[in-house]
C-alpha cells in the first residue's frame, strides 16, 4: 500500500513539475525578431489552435508550437484567440502573444483620399491599394466621397471602403446642411456640393475658403457668372492637369462645366470637396466681394468692385513677371 501511495505522490510531483515547466516556458521571453523590433503575423480563421501555433512558429515568434498549444489550453483560452494581422514585439513571450491574439487588435492600415481629388482619382487610389481585397465596383458619382484618412484591417474590401467614404460624406453633409446659414443661393445639398467642389479647387488655404465661398455666393445672388478657372479644366480633362496655362481659346470654349460660358452652377461637382470647403459654402463669410486674384504667395487678394480687381490683377501680373524673371535659367 505504501508503495502505491509513494507512486501516486511521485506522479503528482512530476505532474506539478511539468505544469510549472509549461507555465515557466510559456512566460519566458521569446525569440528575437528577424527584422526590426517586431514581426507581422497573419493569423487566418478556421485553422484552430494547432494552425495558430504552427503559423506563429513559421513566422519565427514561437519556437515550440506544442508548448504554445498546451499553455493556451492550461489558461482556458483556446476559443478566445482571434484571426487577424498582428505586430508581435521582439522577444514577446508566448503568454504575451496569447493575450495579443485574445485582444484582437489587428494592425490598422491607412488609405488617404486627398481633398480635391476627382472620384476617378480616388477610385484609382482604392484600386491600387495592396492590402484591400475584392472588386471596387463602378466609379462613384463625382462629389460623393469624403476626402479623409481611412483606417482598415487586412481583409477589408475595396467596395467596403468606397461605401464607407460615401457614408462619411453623406453624414457630414446632412449635419452641415441642417445648420446652414439662411438665404443661401443653393437649393439643395447637391448644389452645395457642386459649389464646394469649386471652392475646393480654387484654394488650398483653409482660412481663405469662407471668403472664396462668399465671392461665388454673392455672384449667384446677383446672377453673375462664376468664372472659375477650375471649371474650364474639368470640362476639358475631367480634373487632370492641363499641362499648360489656360488659353483664351479654352476660356471661350463652351462645355457643360465652363462657368465662363454657362450661368449658374455646373451640372455636377468637379471634385470631392473636403469638410472645410463644404462648411465654407454653407457658412460663407459675410462680404461684398465679387472678385479675387492670386497674390503670389499661394493665397488671393479680394475685391468688391471691377476697378479694385483690375488694380489687383495689374499687381499680380507684375509680380508674376518678376517671379518668372528671377527663376534660374534651365541647364541644358
């Protein structure tokens, strides 16, 4: 009888030692990252604990996949591990890795749609992203996307990102429209986006946009043509650079978008305006301005009368000639 008791005690001691060994190994620092301070590991769904352990071993963050499986089971967390793309720090223990996979904080990727891109340009950015998957569908209607930086995890679809951009634009526009200034010369949200797209292309300086918007709002109220150069370009190239300064023949050439030739707004936006331009159109500055011209520093000088504008244009033409003359001669 004493022999059996002694054997049982020995087995308990061995088992306890084995469990302690597992816990110690599970909590011990892991291997050094092969490159840099972390290793990116993609855990696919449907592989089970064994598949997860093998993926971790193949990635070099776990040396003993069986020990990882045993340790996760001892902690009762086998069902809690989540698929995803993870950044595992160099020397992370198996215990640390288990908690990373339980938290499910996958690596977030970024995709930026700059203000003023056309829908075709934005579509091309989405289509060329190497992490997104799936078809991107048709090119969205012009002006229906919100320029912004969007975060997503691996496995996100191109169509899903486009839908996210459209919803973000609609949500923003709904909120701004509900709080718009009274008596604006835009009848609906669609017209607001069209005007905002013109404001967007006229200046890259956010602080100027309410004044730029006020010029166009004042012109619309008076029935004056908007005479916006970017509308000429859009009518010719759909928003891509002309490759040269606007020629008089292009100013005179009628297109549905050329606001030197047509009265009022173009039939659709000429780009995807950002939040500042949308807000500027729906809350324009209170001015009497009807004109503006470049000031040579990236901004504009504003005028309420044709005489003031003519003087500002003369100053700009002189400054423009001086800038051209001061440029170093090209080397051949």
